[in-house]
């Protein structure tokens, strides 16, 4: 019983940390196109860890998914900050949760990560549905692009044994679907 209480308290604390600096989770709607001139100076993107609101996806898979996202952006012509560099910078900042990034301005974040824009994303779960959404923010704070919300049923979720099986690969397909409208670099 003590272990169950400790687990519930720990989960509550983690959820509170994930929303640090925010009054509520905002819904990410698909953004209307911005003036093409707003993209000037954007060459390198840092893929941030997700704001993950599910306990069904283990950290090892979140890291793998970030690698998939990096490769999708790289294939579209964008420079991408390596995941290991993003992780190292988060450790230097002593940030353990994605929500802690909201403490930095977009300009500070871009400087810390050595990029021109940051791709933020969220994984939300309600019942048997997972929802993912992406948002690209330029160093000056301009919202350049967002995916809107993509919902999927949970059969694609990663399994704890660590194998990148067909269910895990389906998550990679879901990420690709959500990012298919991400612009190709001119």
C-alpha cells in the first residue's frame, strides 16, 4: 500500500513539473501560413523533448521518436541539432522535464541549443487515444508552423521490453503523417 501511495504522489509531482510555468496545456491548432519572409535566417532546427502526457510510452522510445523526427526534417533539407546535443544542453540547464523549457524565451532557447528555430511537440493520452501535435517557433518568437492535432488509437504504442516492433514502427508512421506538411527548406 505504501508503494502505491508513493507511486501516486510521484506521478502527481511529475505531472505538476511537466506543466511548470503554464496555466494550462494549450491546444495546438494548424497554423495558417506565415509570410515566407518570416522563414529568413532559419536553417537549423532543434527538436525538443515532447511534453509527454502519457505513461504508456517509455523514455527510450521518446528518444527514438526524436531521432525519427530529426531524420524527417533532415530529409526535407533542414539542419538539425543532434538529439545528444539537445540532451546535453538540457542536463547543463538541469532541466528534467520538457515543460521547464517554458522558463526560457525563444531567443534564449535558440542560443542555448545553437539553432534558429525549435520544434516543440506534445504527446497526450485520453482513454485509448493518443494525440500528437507539433509547433515550430523561430528564435524571435514567431510561430512559423504547426501541425494541428493528430489522433491515433493506442495499438501503436511501444512495448516495455524495448523491441522496436511493428507497433513502435507505427508510431514512427504517425509522426511522419503529422509532419508531412512540414515545409521543405528552399
